[in-house]
């Protein structure tokens, strides 16, 4: 890319055009990353997520682009949820690519006499390092302190594999092995910390590339809805590695000597470079501290101490008798829940009730679907209230009787219909939890 003409560095015209486009796009995307990091920092102090002014600006622009430029049939109304692959996200990326293309064309016309962008390239590397290290720490801390994939609750253990979406299958697979999850998190955090130091940038980028290539492959294979983000972080790592390609090829492929790569300072003023480096180190430590605190708090909430008493109805209960006064005019579920869970005739019968720690429970229906519900238990009055966050209009009110031999009776109302349910507790132990690790295996399971 670089040639020397009359003692001056000269970039090929196409190299300059490509750099202008890459600079414009990465600058825009890094602003998205920094806005997300700002949300996390704000959440750590306020306890709630709130869009930044930068996000609110795009909330006005992106729906307009979707309607007037892309002519989407359905207006964009979802700006943010647990997915990073919504229509909004895809339109945002499309429009930022478009803006980068326009910017690179205008830039090429106005700055056509410039022969190289070495110093601007170093500033872009600095910004990308900051964006990528923040995401590697965010990705990694939720695995290093294993909270991202949750705990193996009774509800998850009782779910049939065939009923899982690919996404939930992956989440259960990761939750089943905390050591593997911690290993993945440690690799991501290690890469993020290395990126904070210029002498370790290439090593950090190589590890980040391997980490994000694996994450992107899993996202694509299991339909995890954060493919756009993982792809961009992989591309950021490749961008940081790109200047070292020839030297890496000499060492790993051609068995040649690799001369040191010349570096370009961010500024002729030495204090600028030192301040920038201190800022990167401070940002890494500050973000790591916040993420560690948040992950530890969530881990404690997901994994209460063994001394914490379990609910009186904790366990897996199989239904023996299910009698209700429900009819087509007073169904056991609201229309919304019936549609969401694909409840057909006879499917509204309860087959199992799974009561876990905390205010969580699951009800298995006749069609095999597990309905995640909330429970409120009053042991002094022997009452049980059941609700569903998917529809606040649905609820159950029961008085329960529990015998010493594990027989349970619910008597009350389900969505307004009188109901009597008799259940018995069944063994809920799982080999997935109890088998543990074996260095020597005489039998293959």
C-alpha cells in the first residue's frame, strides 16, 4: 500500500479511497458501540437503561429511511430489545454504509491531493481499540463470572430437547458447563485487556479474532440474534491485524525474518500519545470494575447460597387429576396466551407443575409447551397465586394442601374457572447436573 516517492510516503489512489470508506464507516459504527457502553455505565449508577441522545437521533432517522428509502412494508417501531438483529438494526447498518460511501466520495474529491493518511490511520486504530476492548470486556465478564447463560433451573432441566429453539439449546449447553463458560470469558477478557496496550495490540487482536470468529459461528449456527454485532467485532479485530499481515505471513507461512513495523505517533506532541494511552488503560480498568460488580451481583441473585431455604412447593409435580369447569366461553387461557403457546383443543390441560427457587415456576401443558409463570406463595394461609408476565390479565388463585408423602392438591380458579388439581412430587435429579467430571471413563454415555 505504501510507496516512497521523493522521500515521501505515497499510498496508491485505490488504497486512499478504501481507507476513506473504512474510516467513515468504522467511525460511525464505533459511535454506536460507545453509545451502548454509555448505557451500561449509566445503568450501573442508576439501575435502569436509557437511550442516549445519539440513540434518540437514530430513532428518528432510521424509521424514515425504512419507509421512504427502502419502502419497507411494515413501519419500524421496535428500536431496542434483547436482539441486535432487528429490522431497525439492519436498516441502521445499511444507512451507515450508505453514509460512509457518500462521505468517501466527497472526501476523495475534496482531498484528492493528499498522498497518505498514516496519522489518521493511527487515530482510527486507537478508536477501534477502545471500541473493541470495551465489547470484549462486556462479552467476557458475563462468562468469566458465569451469568450470561443462567443457571440450570428445574424448568430448563425438565424441558425436552425437541422443544428447544436452537438459541435455547445453545444457552442450555453453555449453562451445563461453568468451566467451559469461564474459559471462554477469560479468553475474551484477556483479549480486551491486551488491546489497552500498544505493544500488545496485535496479540490482543489475534485472540479477539479467534474469540469473535467462534462467537459469530455459534450465532450463525444457532440463530442467536446478535449476528451483526459479532460480525462487526470480528471485522474490527481484522482491521487491527491488517497492517501486520505481511509480517505474520513471513513468520507463520514463509519462515522468513519479520522486521519491526514502523509506528506513526498520534501527534508530534509526545504528551498527546501518552494521554491517549493513559485514557485507554483507565477506560479498561473503569469498565472492568463496573462489569465485575454487575456480574457478581447477578451471579449472587442467580445462585443463592445452599443455606437459603427453598419454597415449600419446590420440585417437579406430575398432575394425576385435572378437573375444571372451563368451557369454550370461559377458557383456561386468554386469547393472547393461547395464540402464543399454540394451544389447541385439549392442550390447556396441565401435565406438570415445576416450582423453582424464587418467584418462578413452569407449567407443562398438554401440547408439551412449558409456560413460564410467576408464583406468590403464602405458607401461613396455604395460598398460591400464579401469574404470567406475557399477559397480566391471566392469573390463578389456589388454596393448596400438601401431605407428608408428597401429595399436593390445588383448589381454586384458573382464569376465572373453578379448578381442582391433584399432583404428586417426582424425582427431579438429573444426570446432567449430578454426573460431574471423570478423567477415566469406562463407559460412553
